[in-house]
């Protein structure tokens, strides 16, 4: 069964940076788009962007442009989400999620497999 | 991109059917057949229930069905069961079918 395994919880000071990782198992990592979604405490889901693991191309929603970076290392089937200049309202659970659509056929926009989530707490 | 609009809560008795609406615009829900629905139990990751408006992934009960009319998509849960009690989110493609936007979320209660 496809599995996405994320890195552990992080606690950061305001203004710091953090990197969350997401390792894919039991599928061809480069064949599917990977999305990142966050959820603040008690709030709804917020889509952040996606990365094409084959080309490294990324698309971010406007809110995250300039301070969020999505990358990948295909040799270890791992995607990364880097957040810079953290603020207290960036405190959230961050999820990676694999699209149903393949790189060859295009985005399906259905996020079929999800990581377990990584809690990032920003506090002084 | 503004979040899609969902009712805050919907409730029903066991065995009944309920429908959750998801209202967007001509730039998202109305523009593409890329509406998905997710179920999220407390403390858990979301689960894909419907993709591309009407399609169910393997393993999802056929009690869940999706539809769309104009700028509004809908998720219907038939034969409501206690285990269906959860938060539900819609999502849609937007901005030239490149980006994604989620709905505000709906809490489903089984009375």
C-alpha cells in the first residue's frame, strides 16, 4: 500500500525557518504530483502548493509565494517543504498528499494518499 | 483565491440521507470538473471520498456520491451511519486548472 511518512514535530521561534520532509513508499515517486496542505488548530484545510517530482516545477498559492519552498530529492523519494520567517499564525499541522493524477496524464486534483502530518509550533 | 463556501454543520439520523453543498465561482467549481471531497475524523489526516466530481476511489462506500450544477457541487451521504460523523471538505481546481482551493468545511453529526 502507498505510504507517505513525514518528519517529526517541530518547535520554532518566530523568525526562524523549518523544513518538513515527506518520504514516499511503495510507488514510483517521480510519477505523481505531490501537494502540501496545512491545518491550523481548530481550523480548516488550506492548500499551499504542489511540486512535480520529475521536473522540480512548483506552483504555490499566492499567500505562500516568496517564503515557502517545495523541493525534492528523487534519489531517496522524499519531498520537502521549507517555511521561512515563521510567525505564530504558521502554527499548524502540515500534510503532504499525493495526487491521483500522474505526471504523464496531468493533475487530478484528488489527493488520494496523505502523510500522517507534522505539527509545527511557532512560539517565543 | 477565496475559500469555497460550505454550511458549517449538517446533521441527520441514522439511515437518513444528507447533502452538503460547496459553492464557488465561475473561476473554480463552475470552470472545471475537478471537485473533490474529503472526510476528516478528529486528529486524523483527511481521506479522499470523491474526486473529479463523481468518482469514488477504491474502498470508498457507494453511500457517498457527488454531483455538480453550475458553481455548486454537492456530496450526498445515503444511509447515514455513526461512523460518518466527521468534518467534510470540498476542493476545486482553480486559476487555469493549476491551483487548488478548499472549502470552509462542514461538521456532520449523526443524531
